[in-house]
């Protein structure tokens, strides 16, 4: 299988070497030097895997991960980490990343990672979409007292036209609950449209929600309906409502009061019959006190507030949710027999606090199903020390690599040296070809930076030779302890 892989790193040397490795393994790489450029690239191209550094100059890997998830991009994401502690990379996995790989990593580790990715991508291609009769109701049937009360409450308010505000920690399932409310409402046959307020550019927020007329601003080449109109006779779910800018808050308030909108560039108000469900993981009361959120809008949204308690406070729901997620995977990916958890893993799932809540549990189950070869979900297929508070780098296998592997690594490192090495004399501490073949990427980079700094005392000139910014050079010096 040939994978399309996006390499995201602010260091051009790392991007070059990784691209060479990927090509050598028969896959197709493309590079991005920043989160902004990667997001732009993802608007027009599809990738099976995104290999991203955890710490970059513009944003970190968690921000990038959340952005692509909010945009509905289903590429697998793998975090590379050296600058940040590995426990943060594990947190990224719990937030939805497929895996992480600690720097420095050798060729065997990289090949094993891509083999896992190939297995998942291959299984995803066989997916059978859920039909309308196979809707998964994540909250129905849960046994905790808080969820039983929630069901009674939802049964009462779902049939009304009232606005509902869903609150709770990130990952508790607010979007799932919003869909269940819609499915039980009078407008269940109408559209259900989800909008992540964090992804709406402030300058386009009014156009996205309320629509615009042709020629109303630069780039408005045709009249466009906003999300509120698109959801007419149905439900509009506004996730992370606390991120809505002041201009959007004012217009949303008017819609909730009068059911009318004013498209950008239009002098005519439109009546729209759309139900609003909003959600947030922030304390809107505190935001109101600080002047960050309109008080009148808060009370309009808060006609019915519904708090979803975190999973750690309702452990009795964990086994039920596990079964729901397993059965959903069986419907999506028909298997020869039902999936099951090995006993020791099931015990750990029941004991674990699930800081990422329902989202983390669902991600873990899906990952294990993708990687299972015998329909038994095993702890070995989770990232190392997944349940621990602190995570250390995996123990490196000291067994010698086979001849073919050494030659492959040697080829990559030689190419890296050819690309990166400035026009300076040889180094007195130069390693033998055999030693170089077994050096990690991190060792190669550290030695190369030291060589340049020993000969070029001006940091701006050194950055120019290395092909990185002075900020990145400062970070690399700190990372490697280079004075």
C-alpha cells in the first residue's frame, strides 16, 4: 500500500530526512513548515497520515490536532516528540492522535509505525457506512444516576422548541447528546448541522452563520446561505459557543429573540425556523463577569442547561459504553466474530480515570479494533504506559539490524549530510561510515549544529547556513545543551 503522508515540522533538515525515509519505503511525502501552511494544504489534499512535530514555532501539536478534528479531517495523526515530554504526546493520543514516536527513532521503529498505519488505512477503506436504522445512541441505557436523570430531562425538553445549553468537560459527548436530542425532537426529519465556533474566522463569522449577498465583500462572488438557513426546519448545533466573537454574539442574540437574520450585504431581514443547541466546556458565568460573553445571550441560551458529568464520576457507565463502541465497530467493519477485550485490559479500563472522557474511550476502542488481528483487543496495541502518570521512552532494541536495514539507514543519513552540510572543512571528530550508519536523526542534527557554530560565530549567519530561523536555532541549542 502506498500512503500519502504529510510531514509537518518547522525544521527543514528534519523534513528533508523524513521525506527521504518515506520515499525509500515506497510512500508519497509532502512537506509543510508550519501549522498554518499544513491547514491550508489540507483544504485541497487528502492524506492518510500526518506526521507532525509536537512543538513548533507557531502552534503546538495539540492545537493542530484539535483544528483538523474540528474540520472533519480523518487523517491519522502521529506526534513526534523530543522537545516536549512524552507524557504530553500520550495526552495527544488520548485527544485523538493515532500514535506518537519519540525522537530519536531508528529505521525499525519508523517502519513498524508505518506498518500499523497501513493496517488501519486498509481497514478503513473497507468501512460500511452506518445506515439510518443503525443510529448509535451513546447515552441511552447508561446506568449511572446522573445519566438516568439526564435521560428523563432530555425526554422532556427534546420535544419542545426551546434552546438548550450543554455543558461539561471536553470529550464528555456533548455533540453526541445534541444529535440524540435532535433525533427525539419534532424536527428529527430535518437537517442537523454542526458548527465548531473555534474554526470560524472572526472576519467571516457573520457570513458563515447568517449568509451573505453577492458582492457584499471581496470574494463574495455569489449569494450564499448561512448555517442558520441551511438548518431550517431542523437543528443547528453550535459547539464551543464561548469562542463566538462579540459581533457574532449580538447577531445570534437577535435571532434567538426574533427568529430573524440579516445576511451580510442585505437590507432585508429573513425569518428562519431553526432550533439552536449550544455547547461549551468553559464557565460562561465567569466569562460574563469578565465581559467576554454577553449576559443577555447567556440567559437566552440557558433556557435549559444540561450538565454532562465526567466519566471518572460514573465508572458504572464504562462497560456499557465499551459494548456500544465495540458493536458500532462491528457494524462499520463486519468481522468474523465479535470483538472482545482481554481480561487484564478490561480490568484496567474499569479502573482508569479517563481524563479525556467518552472521546478518549471511543478513540482507544477504535484504535484497538483497527490493530487487532484476532478480534481480541490487547493492551500491547496501546501506546506504551498508556495508563501511567508518567511515560518514558520505549526501551530501544539493542539487537543489531540486518544488513539491508543498515544500508537503508546509511543512505538516508548520507543524503541528509549532503543536503545539510555547509561549505566548511571536515570535522576532527568525524565518525566512521559504520558509526554514522547507526546514528539517530537527533545525533546527526546535534553534531551538524555544533560543527556550524564552531566555525560561524554569528548566529544569524549560522541560522542561514542551517536553513532555520534564529528562534529555532536558539531552541535547538537549548534542547541539545550547546553553548
